C-alpha cells in the first residue's frame, strides 16, 4: 500500500475548511484467505484496504463521511463532503465536542502476533489441506465448505484535542461446514476467531466437527414438550451478546429502548451471575487499549452477583449524564457516529459445575443446545429470546437420550436468568469476544413437530 | 470508470499471457448516504463511498481473487498478477477443477430510471426525515422513534477475457420507521420500511408521515399484546412474510453452489414434487417493487427463472461455475457484495406467483391460527443442510373461527424445508414484491440487495415459539 495518511494533516485541513473540530479514524488492513468446497481447495483471495472516516463539527452541527481510499483526491473529497453535511445539519444542543481524553490503557492487551502477521496464502493452503485430510479419513463425511484467513490491520484515531493513538492487530479465522452423506444426511458447522493462529485449536475444531456431524445427521424432529434448556458455550455466548450488548448501552437506555432503564443497583440476573466487560483478554477480538474514539479502555463489572452496576458509555452519552466515558465507544464503520458497545463480555457463574455432564445430571427432561438459527432475531427491547434449535441433544433423566432438531423456543431472558436459572457447567470458552460456560434454565416450552 | 475499463481489459490480457484460461473483473463505484433522526434529533448524517476493481483469475481450474482500490495501470497489473500467483499456487493441489459454463461476450449497458439524483438534494431530505420522526413520536404511548432515510448509487462494470462488457447502474432510495412503545407489560417495538429503485422523487411523492403514525400505533398495540403459546398453528402469511418464508425456507437451498457442494437438502430433487401444486416460485431480476438486477456480476443476463413450477422443482439458481457442474445454463445469479468479494450464487427477487383465493376465503377456513404480518419482523435464517428454517413475524394476530381476534407479539415461526411448501393449501390473488435500501440477504459474509414477495398464503401446521 503506497498511500500514507497523516491524521493531523487531515484534521488541520478540515479546520481550515471551516470545521471547529474534527476527528479522523483510519483502518489499514491486509487480508489473505483460502476457501475449499466439496473436499478440495477452490479459491484464494488477497485484499489490501485503506479506510478513512472523517467527522467534523461546525459549531454544534455534525457531519461524517468516509470510504475506501485510493488517492489524496479521495481524502480531500471526503473532508469536503463531511463539512458540507455538517453545514446543512441542525445544531445538536447536547453536543459536548469530540472526546478530549485521548490515550491508551496502562494494560496493553495481546492482539498482535508477529507469526500470524507473517502468514501467507501458501501457509493457509497447507493448513487447510491438512484439515481436508482429517475429514477425508472419516467415513461418509465431506467438507461442504471451509475457509481460513488472516487479517493484519492497524487502527489510528486522532481528533482536534489530541492523538494520534494507534494499534496493530492480527486476526485469524477458520470455519467449516461438514456434511454427512449416505442414508443419514446432516450438516454441522463451526468456526474460530482469535487474534492469533493457534494451530492445535484448528485441528481440534476439525476433529470435533467430524464427530458432531454424525450426531447431527441422526437428529430427529420431535413433538412439543416442556422442560429445561442447556445452552452450550457457543450458543450461550451468542444469546448473551444479542440480549445484553444493546440493553446495557447508555444510548439505548437514554433513548428509552432498553428494558434496563432506571434499574441500576437492582437485582436483574441470578445472584450467581457476574458479567464483566474486559478489554484486556489476550488474543480475543474485542480487546484493545483504546476505544473507537481514542479513549483509554477499562475493565468493569456490568452485573455483579446479579446486580446491574453500570451501563456502558462513550464520550457523548457520558456527557449527557455528566459522567466519565467507560471507554466503550464502538463504530459500525470508520465514518459512523460511535455508540457504546462492549469490548469482550465475560460471564462468571458461582458454583459452576466442572463439566457439562455434571450439569446435565441434574436435568429431568430438556435439550442441550448445540446449534441454533435465528437467535439474532431475539428482541433486546422487550427482552424476548427467540431461537430455533437446528441441532441439539434431548436430555432425559440426567443423561443424553438422542440428537434432535427443529424445536422453536421463545422466552423472557431476564426472568429466565433470574428466577429460573439452574446453573452453569463446563469450561468457560470464548467465541468472538464473549466468554461463558454452558448455562441452563428451566420452564421452557419447546415447540416442535405436532 | 471508462478509462479504468480500458486499463482493466489490458490487465485481463496480462492474465491470459501469464497462462490463465479465464479472467474477469468487477469495477465498482458505490455511494451510500444515511440520515438517522432519533427521538426528534438528528443522530447521524453520514456518507460513504468505495471504488475499486476486483479480479478473478482461473488457472488450470484453480480460482483466485484479488482487488485494488488504486486504479493506476501499475496497481491493476500488480493485482491481476497477485491473483494469478495465488491461482497457480492452488492449482498444484488435487481436487475438482473449476470450469465455467459457456456464455457469449455480451456488450450491454443497463441503468435504472430516476428523475432526481438524491445525492444532489440538500436540506429537503433532512426536513422530511425530521417531520416523519416528530410525527411518529406524537402517538400516545410511544417512548422512542427512529427514522432512517437511505440512498444508494451502485455502478458496476463487468469485463472478462472473452470480450464481455456489461454496465449496471442503480439508484436506490428508501425510508424506515421504528417506534418503541411502553405499556404495563413492558417495551415493544414495531417497524416498517419502503424502498424503491428510484431517485429522490420517490421520497417526495410518498406519504411517510402516515406510514410512521401507523408504525407507532402498531408499537402501542404490540406493547399490550400477549406472546402466543408455543406449538403448531395454521398460519396465514401476508405477502412480505411469504417472501421471507420462500427466501429462507426454499430460496437458499435452491442456490446452485449449495447444491453442488452438497450443503443443500434439495440436491438430486430436480424434477421431483417439493411443494403443493398451488405453489409456483420465481426468481426474477426485473419485477415491479423489487431490486434491479438486469445482469449479474459475471455479466450474465438475469432470466426469469421458474424454480418451482406447480409444485415441481424445475431449476436451481446458478452462476457460471455451478451451472457447469449442474449441466444447466447460467441463470444470472452470480453476485457479489462489492468488488472485493468472490462471486457466489444469490437470489435476486424471489417470489410466489399469485393464485385464486380472496383473503376472506383464506381466513374463513382457519379454526385457530395466526395471521402473521411483517411490521417489526427482523428477517429469517435457514440451515439448508439440516433442512430447518425460521423467520420472525412483526405484530401479528390470533385467528379464531375465521375471524381476526386479538394482537400477538414475539411470533417466531419455524419448519422443515421439504415439509412446509407441501402444507400450503391456499394462495391468494393479491401480489406484492418489496426490497430494502437498509438491508438485504447475508451469505458467506456478503450482504446483497434482494427482493421478496408474493400473495397471501395459508400454511397448515407451522411451529411457533412461545411460552
């Protein structure tokens, strides 16, 4: 990449053109990926991208523009566009300015790995070929699709009050969809996203898939019943992120779109549950020493023994309440207005059972959920969880009875995790920055094939 | 972009000189503008753009992609060489080799119709969004309202080493309203949107205030409504819900790349009965109310494809690679999100043909069921290999003895792909296709604009989540 952007020059230019304040967000990235289909490597991709976001204030009128940049002309046109948008905007009377406290946290999280940064297409091909080999050894199991990739990036932030701050990160991802043929047909997918390559995890994920796809192919659609639900770590992580991330955002709270509005200090979850926002976890994708407006990040308990302790703030929402930012500014894109969001979420459960088997042992009838579809359609405003179990295990009298599929679940998330919480089990595992053991609650209506 | 096209053509020649059997490129210039009014104030007004070229090179059956945002001759040559090197590295590994179905070297230019360029309109759009947002907040019981106005211009030129040159230029505009209401039962929301392949004249000529008020009234109704009891229900789906059902329950499984990789449950079922004979499903790039896809991102003309004809699986959707594997003609469904992404098979506008039933006739034969409507629906998802799909409804209604009785919220529906279309026993005579400038369909990390729709239909026995 030949073009080098100087954030301070961009800010100066915006100020010369009439901005009273400006902020610049730059992401440089290089991505390598390789894809396989039907047991064979089929495609490779290489991309280099430079993204720029510029937001400006003209008095209290705000505008933002950005995009993928190729030339200095692009940069100038983006600055001009941001200013022209700001000039037509109505004033934001609550505008506190851009974040004045720019800096990095005293703890520097491990998110950049030299070895991972040095990976090229040839290495990825070799590693993926080995995974295809593992699957080939299994009878009647095929790789429908698989992908492996590395992203090496640098994020830079500066505004009229300070900076720049910058951070390099690596990101490794591997995922697959395995298919079992023959009489019992089924598929199983899994993936891993970390900020460095951990080869042993790649191999163990492939071996796990080869075992799981056999059970998935035997899954039966069953009738409706009432029972307990045990969410495996991955599905538990997904639901926690979907329901809590918007609900604890100070912006959603202030705008009246969170069921947790006005509930600071109240018992919300079971007393056994603590939820931590932790930007310093090693090799997790949510880790960073500064947030998306250059504010230092910090670790905090959002729920402590079930009690809601804090919402998450960026500089704007904190200023509205006369508070300090919690270092949780998050941007959808470099040119977007930030809003508060979690870094990594860690779910800690008191007296969590050491294994999933121990947790299941206490269940009379229920489902251990391995895979769902549609959990992202849950409703964080009303607090209703929705999911369709595409693969799970029916649990009867404390042990696994058979694989099942096609059960629809709807429940009240807060009522379930406060009044009907049964406990947790198994090791805490992290999925895309959300770390949790398996969790269980009772009183579920599983709607199935009647 | 015309100058770039010549440089790109030379880069494709270079790929052939290096030994590639085929190369193509997608040149894209994309702009998007978003205005968000939130609780009476402008939350965000932003603009973004991207421009660049993505290359695909095939060498001895191995495929590689690379892209660049630098449009100089040197950078384009470097990008195509990078793709060639990757393809060459891949080619030494054993496995099925990629071939493309034959397609003529078409030369075509297609531009969607618009009158007023939305990117040249100033304060008027802010004023409209503000008024709509304020009116949505006036409805008693509403505690929050978001109004989004979005505009997109997406110009793509597809060039390949066989001499094909196709330009598609689309202008797209829309507005979305989401309102949250509070009652003694808690918070609930409703939402609605309308988008058209059109310019700012569409925004000017539509009564958004009435739409926003209706959304707010529905949010209030929803906040007081019950969640259904979980179980199996007869369900009447309004056209937008039929679109969601088809897209999730059948559309993805009919995508040729999933069929050829073995990831679709529809593999091997061509010519077999997969639905009630009342069901005919079409994928069409040019339909009123839908997105504009006259050519796909391989430059293949998008044909009107009868995927299911009177209950029989008639055709899979294909790009050139999956068409070759399946021994079909390419159907014009090879699409990308941006110049940086690989071509995969995607639906365009996927809909059900109307039938004969009046809506009253569809309702009158339901003893106890649900009328599922879309205002607040979030979308859907399918696991095409396991055959399970799900989709959410917006504010919906309980149907008792053929009459709509009371509102329901939190309605989520699910079923099995090969089962559900056989359970359709009434297809309405009405028809609507819709699309959205705020979202689309996600697959393999790529979001593309799609349209969906159909008439009202009745499905016997869908699983509904509840307490």
